[in-house]
């Protein structure tokens, strides 16, 4: 790779240095993931598989460059192994499930050790099998972003695709494709040629489709500019319509949330009031007489006292029946009131004019 300083300037040496810096720069994409883990203080919902696969892929290509004695491949993949090993160690330190990630790390160490031992003991006998493994891993790496194209087609917008990463993939794969052509290496030509094609298709999506839903695609804007149509006015109209729709939706959501909160608050207060009410009937019989009663009423009570005492065993049963009937009626009224509130809430949410 550094032959440009000893053997003089050539296109191959220049391409080697350019491929080294761009590829190593692409390997620094793990730093934002590590920053996100550091802010969370945990690896929850963040997988460590990309770091481990980076170590495995780097070891495969490093042993391939060792067999072929390709300095550019060895330097680039050596940096890849160092960086992704650092990411893996950081992930292991921050994760709480250390047993599972430790088993994966041991598996990766076993794979890398077997690769080094295989090259040491068998030499060029494993060149083609190792080249096929490296080719497969490289194609899988380039095809990984294709999972997001389904979301792009469904939303008809490219907001979910990272444009800088797509450009970097296209540059790196194109450089290694040219490097493989100059070196006449099939295991570099084929995977990087496929990667260049896939990255080019992703870049075409940024031209054909808009960046966000509701906007115009760059290709449409270019056609309108060629025809002399005022693009700025159409942009402002689309933006204003989008803002109006968003404001209406926000007002409707706030209105529905307020109604839900008010209805739930009223229901809770009504239930508390009903539960705190005395369950006795206001016309129920009682044998107690207050201090402010007249003497004639006391006289009547004393004269009729034997009859009351004789009917006293029946009174608790009557009061129990009345209490159960009153409780049943209150439950029915509560159920009817709840159904009426739900119907009113549904009608209110379904009417868009209430949000203004």
C-alpha cells in the first residue's frame, strides 16, 4: 500500500491509499452506537452482533491477505479487527447480560483462532475455500441495508435511509472493485461489484423518491425547473398544507385527551360520592326518638313498645332486602351513566369540528 513512497506514483498505489483511508473511515461508524450505549448506561435494545461480525469478517480478510501477500488488504483488515475488537470490549463492559455476550465472544475467538491455524498449517490449500467465505460475508454486508428498502417503498420516501452511509458504501465498494480488477482478483471483484450495484440502486432512490412524505422528489423538481415552473411557491403551498393538517391533528388529539380526562375524573368523583352515601332507606323504621320530640310522641312510643319489640326480629331482614335493592339500583344507574359517557365521548372524538 505504501509503495507509492518507494516505487513512485502509479494509479494502483494511489487507489490503494484512497481505499485504505475511506474504508477505515467507514469502520468508525461504530462510534455513534457506542455513544448511544454510553448515554443509556446499558446495551438494552442494541445488539452486539455487528461488532462481532466485524471482527469475524476482518479476520477472514486478514488471513486472505496474508495468504496472497497483499499489503493493502492486510493493513485495512488489521485496522478493522482492532476497531471492532475495541467496540466489542466496550459493549461487553456496558452490558448487563455478560454471560450471553461472553459465549459469543468465545465463539468469535474460536473462529479467528481456527482461521490463523488453518493458514499456518495448510497454507494455499485453503485459499479458495477462504476466498468463498470472504466473498459471502462481503455480499451479506452489502445486502444488509436492503431490509430498509421495503419501508422506503411503503412510505414512498427515503427518510429512513442514511444518505452519508449509502454514499460511503458506494465509494468503498467501487474503489475495491477497481482494485480487484487491477489485481485480477475474483474474490475482490465479484462481492464489491455487487456492492457497488446495490449502493448505486440506493442512491437512485434518493433521486427518484422524495426525502419526506408529501414533498417533491429531486427528479420532479429538476423537471419542473427545466420547464420553468416556480418551485418555491409549490414548496410553500405544500408546507402550509402539511402544517395545517398537523395542527388540526394536534388540536383534535388534545381535545380528545381533555375529554377523556374530564370524563374519567367525573366518573371517579361520582363513584366516591355514591360509595360514601348511607345505604339505609330514608323511610326505614326506627325505634329511636330524638331529644326534641314532644312528650306525646314519647307517650305513644311507650304505649306501643311491646308491639315494636315483638316485631323486632323481622326488621333486620326487611332492611337487608331494602339495602340489596338499593345497591342493585345504584349499580344499574352507574352502568347506564358509564355507557352514556362512552357514547358521548365517541361522538365527540368522531366530530372534527370540535377541535377548532
